């Protein structure tokens, strides 16, 4: 899989670290099961907004839309930038 960093260009996926889904996750309920909250996440099949860190490159935090079925990515932008 190749990802295109807006600052460095197309790079191998191994230069990047997956950070997680880009959406906000609700906080755990006080006194609730923290371990279940930490590990049980939605795992949708289809388009998902994600955050990636260009850890072996420029260090930029990037936002991408990736199809979890095909791993096709689109719209890699700086995480703080407009979509």
C-alpha cells in the first residue's frame, strides 16, 4: 500500500504509523468497564476517516479517507487542514 504525503509525495505504507479513526470517541462512563471501552471499537466495512503519522518522513499528522475493504486511500491532507 502506498500513501501520498502532501509534503513528501508518494511513499510506502511502512513509513507511516496508523494513529486511529479520525472521529471523536465518547468518554468512558465513570465507574464503567474501562478495558471494554478501550478495546471495543466499531470496525466498519467501507470508507473510514483515519489519522496517520508520517513517522519515518516529515513527521506530519495526516487525515485520510480509506476504504477498509480495499485499502484504497483518498484525500490525504494535513490533519489541521481543510478537506
